[in-house]
């Protein structure tokens, strides 16, 4: 692809680094920005810089946040004894959109995947185990995707906390095996949360 401007070429190259954005789509977006008022492009760039520089991770659940504690963890109306374990922020958003869950979350930041070089030490597992050991948790809900990596991660955490006197459950398999949680429709996901099953029963039936 030939460019008449090095500035356009650089902008297109940077834009095309985004997931699902090829060079042609990146060029279309860059040209669209050129047609907009300069202020709009400045606001966009300022928002991206502010997000990258000022974003924080909740000190309790590891969710993306604007402050030390995210809005969910800081909400006293939530059930802080009920923790839903998810892979990342997209899963938090998906479950929150169902309006069916009133507990709090714990964001692992990924799943155990030896093929990808991701082990337990690279995930936010230790802090979850410490929460359970503190005695303030009544129930853990595993809400990871129904994939081999998700099931492996669930089982690893289960082995770490199995001796604790808490309820350990997993979302009902209304979510198709192999599906990512974020793509589930809100009704199915909401029912899966409400109809969760004991985790030990789930893996024994597999």
C-alpha cells in the first residue's frame, strides 16, 4: 500500500495494530478522522492517553478501575461474601449486564494455558486464595469459559481452596462447551448464574 504522506502511513500502521483492524480498515478510519474537526481528534487522543496513564486495577478484585477500589467493590449494597471468579473485565461486564448477580468479582487476568506459557503464578490466584483463607467468603462461583483451559484453571483453584468450609459452585452449563463467556446472550448467562451448581458435582460428571 502506497501512501502520499508519511504521517498518514504512520497513523495507519499504528491503527492496524488493533485487533481485527487491517491496513485498509485502518486507512478508512484515519481518513475519517481527517475529515472531522480537529478538536474531535484531539479529544480522542487525549482520552486514549489519559486512559493509558491513569487507569488503575482494583486493589481487591483486580478489575479495571479509576480508583483504588472499583465501584463494585466499594458498593456496600453488594454481597461481599459471594465472589464470582472470571477471566477478565469483559466477563465482568457480561455478567453485570444480566442484572442477576449482586456479589463481587475476582478477575484472574487470564486462564492457565501451558501451550501459551501461562502458569498459575502469572494469574491473580494467590490473592483469591488469601481471601478465602481470611474467612470472609461464603461462596466462590467459577465463571470461566467452558474450555479446557477454563476447566483446568477452575480445578487448580478448587484444589487450593477445597479444604475451606465454603460453598464452591460453577455456573450452569447453559453456556455451550467451548464458548467464551463474553459472547453469551444475557438471558442464558443470567440463568447460568442463578442456576449454578456445586463445582465438585460438575467436574465429577465430566
